[in-house]
């Protein structure tokens, strides 16, 4: 079985960052980064990996001291001016590069469920700095008393719950719907994946898209989601395969299916310890390969995405933005996604070493996520 070490991802990142093609593609204008400045393109990108949690000047001083370079005397003002020349997409594309690297020729490190990658789509919100530009871009969120107005953005991720990898992440206007965002994530899944989603996400259009691309799904459904779901709920059956039909009370203009199109789905009744009944809908129809008993555990694997958001906000600190423009916000958000994945990847090797070192101990030891992030910020790429 193939296995990749941390150095492979660091080398891939280095190759990407130090490429002349990268510099040309991700600079804002053709005049940017054409002279031999104190803070060249490559160092600017590397410095962003610090995640800028302290005073910017302190972070700059530490960065160049640890980099052991002849470059000295970079002021926070100069750094900010250089950031204006950098497109946020560089970190977005760098993250996709690392994700692709993780899933190719790396069988020993990639966890699967019966051959499937188990993915989840879920959303959250982050508070942004209260500036005119961000108010115009994202809008104002009012509380009930209309006081303490804040700028809130919506976050949505396509997340591998078994491997703690974010395949795709977006930060956008709060008004953009979760279902719309979920469909944008679909393009980053592949044939044979299993996507688990909560009850705010099911729609016939989404199910159709997944079916056409041979991507499996497991939804939790509201009891009134469709006539088929209502009928199954009332039947008191625990496991049934049926044909799902689109809503008959909508226009089908521009859609690739009509009112007579049907999709085979499997519905399952799950009773929680509280006695509450949950309805699950899935494309995994084979009752021998996928028994009724395993779906409750399988569905609740999606809660790992909640753990991700907790780490993303409280350890990686995505809400602690150092910039106040949308360009800077997107830079830091995309960079944080990349750093989250690198933390996961670097922890794989570290946990293997710890397991071998303490194999005779009673308790299982693992890498401390807070300490590991501090190490990665300093040593990720040099």
C-alpha cells in the first residue's frame, strides 16, 4: 500500500509557491512583484501561513528571524501594501492541490468506509469586522432589539469525516442559501463518494444531480419533505425502498427532468434514545451490503464536521481576522483552510510515531492540536 510523508506535501506547496507561473497568475496586476523588493511574492505567501494572530509587526519580526534570511526591516505598513497585490485564490487553489495530493497514491493513510470516502456538507457563520466595505458586501445582521449590529458571513464546507480533510470551503454572503452552496460543493466529490447531509439540505434537484454523477447520499429528512417520506413515516416501517418523485407544484422549465421522473431511494426509520423518530433517505439500496443496523452510526459520523468547526474557529482562529477588506478576509479564510488540512496531514505522521513510541502504554497518546498548529505555523514551509 502506498503512503506519503509530510515532506511530500511541503515540497508540493514549495513548488507551487515558488513557481513563476504562480506569481504571474495570482498577482493583482502585471506591475506587481516585478522588482526585487524586500518582501517578494514568495515571502509574502509564506508569511500568511503565520495566520497573523498577534500584532502584525511582531509576527513579521518573528517570521524573518526564523526564516534566517538577510531580509530585514519589513514594516507592517509595507506588508499590508503588498497584501493588496495578492489574489485570495492562491490559497484556495493551494488547498485543492494539497487535497488532490492526499487522495492520490496514499492508500495507507486514507480511511474509507466500504470503499467510500465519507463526506459531509455543513454550514456555519463567522463574524467579520464592522467596516463599510464588508457591510456592503455581506450585509448587516440585526438582533431582535436592533442593537449591536454585526457583519455575518456564511461558511460552507465539503468535509471528509473519516480523514479530517476539507475538500472545498466557501465564505460568502449570509443570504446565500445552504442548499445552493451544497450543490456548488458537489463538483468536488467523485463517483463512489458518500455524502451525508442534515435535514436542511435534501431536495429532488440535489438528489438528481448526485444520482447522475453516481455519488451516493445519506440525508436526514423532515417528515413533510415529500409525499413519499410522509407515507413512509405513517407506515411505521423501518426500512423500505421506494420511488421518489419531484414536487408536482413547481415549474420544470429549464430542469433536466419532468414531473414523471423518479429516483429509487431507501428510507429508514431511526429511533433515538429520547424516543424521537428520525427519517433517513439514502441511495445505498443493497440491504445485504448495507444493513439497517449500521445506518444510525453511519449518519452520526457527520457530527465530525461540528468538531472541525470548533477547531477551525477556536484553535485555528478563523474569526480573528487581521485585515478589514474583503480581499484580506478571503485571503485569511482560504489560508486557514489550507493550514487546517496541513495540520491534519502532519499529524498523521506524528501520531504514527507516537503510537510506536508508546505502544506498550496503557493509554493511547495523540498529538495536541493546539501545540501542533503552533509548530506548523513556524515550520510548515521554509
